[in-house]
C-alpha cells in the first residue's frame, strides 16, 4: 500500500510537472503567436512603405526621364545655336572682308577720278592755251594777210 501511495504520489507529481510544462509551453506559444502577429503587422507596414518608396522612385524616374529629355532637347538647341552663331560669324567675317575690299576699290576709284579730273583740268588748260595760241596765230596771219592784201577789192576784205 505504501507502494501504491508512493506510486500515486509520484504519478500526481509527474502529472503536475507535465501540466506545468504544458502550461509553460502554451504560454510560450501564446507569446510567440503574439510576437509573430506583431512582426507580421510590422512586416506589412514595412512592405507598404517599401511599395510607397518604389512608387515614389518610379515617379522620380519618370520625372527624371522627362527632365533628361528636356535637357537633351536644350542641348540640341544649344548646339544648333552654336552652329548658327558660327555660320553667322563666318558670314560676318566674309561680309567685312567684302566691305573692306569694296572700300579699297572705292578709294582707288575715287583716287583715279581725282587724278582724271586733275589730268582733265591740266589738259583743259593746255587746250585753252593751245586754242589761245591758235587764235593768236590766226589773228596774226589774218593781220599779215590783210597787210599784203589790197583793201580795195571785195575779196581781200
């Protein structure tokens, strides 16, 4: 009988120990479940924030693509402007060269005109001197002829 009491006592003690272990494991499982639920909630929040960040990144990428396209367009316009400027500069240089050449020709022509006018004046004065000399010669000759001619005839007069 003592053995039965001891055996029953041991069984009750073992049973209490098993109940204690089961309760402890249940509490651990309960804590793990609550921790897992909080972790799931945190993971979902982090996933949502990651999705939001990915959306923002995609929006920024599209905005940066649009901005890059505008930058490329502006670069092309700048290159075209620089090319146009270079062409205009070259044209301006050519025009200035032509202007200088035409001014030289104009100056040469004006110099030639002045020289021609001076030569014309000199030639005109020489011609006047020659005309005066010829008039004088004609007058002298006419005077000489008149001196020898008979003034009584009509032909001589």
